């Protein structure tokens, strides 16, 4: 499941091959091996018929923990959860590989958290982003040319991590769409951030035009996925494409400024780290201890990158402020 990280979420090495691998690995969540099984389907039907009607349903609702009800867990959802583990047990008893259900590996639910490790990792990413945003605001004067653009980017990122946490807590039609859309928004805004830094400080009209095009692209992307078809393959391809644009643009800027800006390596390393860490998504394996899967490992691995990323932003913003005061041309 896609979620948002700063600068880039695409993969590489080589680019075309990585995109193909990601598209192959992107499975539709409508149906998987586990929920196709007759034993699973019959179990769910029997459970719903027995427990989710009449007096038994009222009994379920009266005994259900408040936090479960508030996060939208229903009697049918509980049936699916219990029958999932029944099916997993049968698969393991027969020596078969653990199947996926509705496009996901089986996860052990913790309280109301559907994917505990990914939800925690998303929360920690959000907290790291918030902590470094506060540090940025405390160290960089508002007069710095990139101050407001970086603040806006941080808010877009925080929003994405919020929805990522919500989605991994409770997978619903709404939370899934918000997770996907907000992840795309982060990548597009990162392109805008790069455009402002590389071109917009000298030619504001260029960044304004690029910003308008990015808004149009985002609107078209969301409209297609919402009103035409929620195509997981297309969504993955679109994010990989814009992520590649983002990656190459930042790396070109780093290369051009490697001799003049002593902190350029921070930006380059952040981009390459996020680029490489995204490859963890290809390590598709059943969750360890039914909690930790490749997606959670990916999210956990990006937490330290926020600190290096904002260290670069602070250095660069202070540099821009000083050069502006001295009347030096910004590159």
C-alpha cells in the first residue's frame, strides 16, 4: 500500500525493471487466494448467519469494546477475521503457503489496529516529521526564501502520514483512497518544492506554471481513480513515473551544486536512501509473528531519513537567507 514519504517514493536499478516489478507485485485487493477458498466463504456465511442477526447481533454490539465500534469494526468484519485464521490454520496443517485475504497478508489484530506494525511506523514517521518541522521553524527565520514552501510541504507530508496511520489502523473504502491520494500529493508537492528551489527563486513565473500543472495532474489522477476506475496498476505506474521525475531533478541539482554547497550530499543521500528503501516493498513475505511485513519494514526504515532531510532543509534555507542578504545570485 502506498503511502507518502518526502522527496521520492519510486524505485530504481534499473528504473524500467523496477516499475515492471512493482506493477507485477501490485495485486488487486478485490480477491486473493484465501478469500476465494470455499472453506473461508462457508465459514463467513455461517458465522454471519449465526452471530450477526437478531438477538445475537445485539449481544455482539453490547459487548463490543467501545474503541472497536468507534473504528468501524462490525460483526461481519469479526467473522471475516476469525474465519481468516481458521483458513490459515488449515493451510498450515496441510503444509501449504500462507494465503492472502482481500489483497493482504493475515495480520494479528491489536486492539483496533488492523496492521499494528505499519500503523505504528506511520505514526512514528509523522512524529519525526512534526519534530523536525518544529526544529526547522525554530532555526530558520521566516524571511528565508524557501520558508513558506517548506512549511507547506511539511504539512502535506504530515497529512499523508496521518492518513497512512488511519488506513493501517482500519482499512475501509475511504481510508484506502485517502492513503493513496495523499501519498501522490506528497510526491507532486516534492516536485514543486524542487522546482521552486532550482528555478522559482530566479523565475517565479516558472514555478507558478509548474504548480498549476501539478494541481491539474493531481485533480485528473484523483478524478480518474474515483469516478472511472480505481486501477491499482495505473496508480502504481503514475506514482513511479512522477517519483522518477522527482528523483532525477533533485539529483541533477545536487550534481550541479556539489562544489559550491558543502551540504549537497545530504539531499543526494536522502533521495537515494528513499529510492533504495522503497525496494523493500518488493520483499513480499508473510508477516513475521503475524505483525511485521515488508511494508512495515519499509515504513520503519524511513523514520531516520526525516532527520537528515530536515538537516539539509535547514542548511539550505540559512544559506539562501545569507546569500539574499549579501545580494549574491542564488544557484
